[in-house]
């Protein structure tokens, strides 16, 4: 009954941003790279055989999706994996809570019907 | 008195709490304004179960529901907006204590499914329901509810895999 796996319960906008960010092979590669170690935009540009400007654009997309954070120290902008994962934890609980709350609000109605019916039947029996 | 309470709309909704109590456990609690036998009945009668398990507000459609509520008995739920695109959830009841306790396996995902236990505790005409899910591993619980994968197909599965891979790595560093 693990219906959650079957549902789409992401906050839509963030999901869109994440999905758009991950739709590109280079950006997925950048994330994998940053998973291994932080890197400067210059490092990443070299690694992916790209111009600095091109890599800046990719990193910008990842940054807006919350998947990467950057910090400039002197002339070097260092990239690392973003806090997205932490938000994921809260979102994870919230997805479960939303499912169960929605279910139980419906169950309230069923229970109320049964309860009412039981009372009416009980009254009839007594009469 | 009682009459007054009955006339109040049931819209004063109770709070649903969800807590991850360990790496492998999820606990959901909710109070219902009715005796345990009624809540239990709604949970174990297919015609009633089908009315609430797949809330329309979440865009879910439960097409069919079979349940043989006794220890060792099976259940099978089929979801899907149309007949050509359905998804089945199934398992077995491992504990059945009328009005008190119900537990079942979730077998659609092979070995990764949890055992779900629900207890119904009646107090003053109300029922405190506690649903407990015990997963075989941390990873299995992490993956529950991440998504999208089944609904949107391969692309999202890849996305999920990537996020899990990245997360795993970030977690270890």
C-alpha cells in the first residue's frame, strides 16, 4: 500500500527547477563531481571542456534549483552541493503527512456515516 | 450534552502527526471521533476502505480493493485512472485483532516493503489510531515517498537515483 511512491507530491515550482536543472548531462556531471569534492568554476570548466562563461551558466541553473551553492573567495568562485538535501528531509515528512492527513480526513466521513447509522439502527432496535 | 456534540460539524479536523522514529520506522497518529470498532470496520471492509484510502484531493483513483482480513489472508489494491495504466499494491495480513490491532505486509516492492501495524485505542468514545511502518532498511524508508518515479516514468527514476547517489555521497563526506 505504499502509494506514495506512485504519487507526484512535489511542490511544483521547486520540482520544475530541479528537474530542469537535472535535464542536462553536463549539469548532472557537475553534481556528481561536486559530490566527490568542491570545485571552482574554472576547475569545472576545464573538466567538462567548456568555456568559463558556459560553465557559469550551468552553475547558475543548479544554484537557482538549490542543488549547488557558490562562494567567492578572492577571484575564485567555489561550488559545492547545496542544502537541497536538507529541505528534502522536511519535504519527505511533509509528503507523508499530507497523504495520511488527506486519507484520514476522508476516513472521518466514513466513520461519521457508520457512527450515525449505528445510532439510528440502535434507536430502531430499542423502539 | 451529547446531542450538542453530535450536532457539531465533524469539520473540526483532528491533527495527523508523522514522525520518523528511527532509520527504519515511520509513525503516524490520528484521533477519530468514534469508537474503535467503527474505525476498524472502515479499515477492514472493502466497500468502506475504497472510500477513503485513495483521497480524490490527491488525484488518486482506487479501481478495486479485495481483502481477506484474517491472519495469512491477502489484500490487493489496484490504482489507476484508466484500465491501461494500473498499479497494484498487495500483501498479507499478519495480525488481526478485531477493533484493536491490524498488521500487514507490503509485498509489491519485493523485499523492500515495510510491515505496517495499526493499533486502535479507544478512550472516552474516541479512537487514537497509531500506524507504524517498519522498513527492512534505512534505504527502503528513505526511498518511500520520494516520488515521482513510478508516476512519471524513467526520467524521474533516473533523477531519483541521481539524488540518492548524490545524497549518499554528501552524507558520507
